[in-house]
C-alpha cells in the first residue's frame, strides 16, 4: 500500500468510526479509530522507507490529521449536547446512556488527541 493510501485509510476509518457512533454502535467505533491511528503512524514510515514521500503526501497527511482531530472535537461537543438533554429530561436510562457515551468519547479523545483540554460546547443560537 502506498503512503497516500495509508493516509486515506486513516481518513475513512475515522469517518466510519463517527458513522458507527452516530448509529449507536459504540463498541465497534474504537476498532476503526485504532486502525486509523495505525495507518497514520505507518504512512510517513512507509514514505521514508520506500523513498516515495512527496509534498502532496505531506499536505494530505496534515489535512487528514486536522479532520481527525475535528471529529474528536465534534464528538465531544455532541456529548455535551446529550448531557444537557439528559439533565433537562431526567431518567435513569438516559443518564446511564450519557455516562457510557462520555466514557467512550473520553477514551477516543485520549487516543486521537493525546488528552489535553477538552473543547467546550458551542452555545446554542
């Protein structure tokens, strides 16, 4: 596989993880986050090892990294929205769902961004 192919694999894995999370398939999404992370690590190594690195590849990698980080930010903001809804409509099932979702988003945040400050939700218009 080419370095650019690995970079695109990273992109598609990240987007598919978001799709799985939207569908509520939270146990499958981390697999694709990890797979995308592996592809992200390998793309530069393969480019250097095979001498096939290019300026385009560097820019593509930077763009995909920015998109991946934005996915993590968006997931965190969606969690904040879910928490506000659960607090406004208290119920045991909703509270437990939000707690489980928060734990999974925190794990994904650590893997994608390496921790650090969490984004704050955007205010509602």
